[in-house]
C-alpha cells in the first residue's frame, strides 16, 4: 500500500493530462524530495536567472520547476518550449 500524499491527482492537478511514464517520473521525484534527498542527486539543475529555483527534466517534452516559498515547496510542470515564459513570470 502506497501511503504517499502525492497519490491523489486533486492535490497535483498538473498530472491529469500527463502520459503515464511521465506521471510516474514526476511522482518518483516528488517522493524523493519529500524524503529529503538533494535535488542535485536527482538530476536537477539550478535556473541561473532565479535564485532557489531548480528544474528537472521529465522526458524530452516537459520540465518540472521546484522552489520554496514561505517554507513550502512549490512545483510547476511546463513544456520545454514554455520554460522561458515560466521563468519570466517568477
């Protein structure tokens, strides 16, 4: 039985239209981050333009952005093409 808090799609609405293999990759990343693993160990890269923002590669098409705001970890899944726009919004 999986007792993760990431099981329910209502808590992660960006996973709804995602293909199964990418969804599993995102969930495994979130599980590892929840366990306290370092983002660098998981293949993250820092976003140069923004301090404290990490990006994870999810397949060829998607990128997962991760940052902390008010002590809570925030996530945003964007396509590779929309990455620059997402960075500019921060």
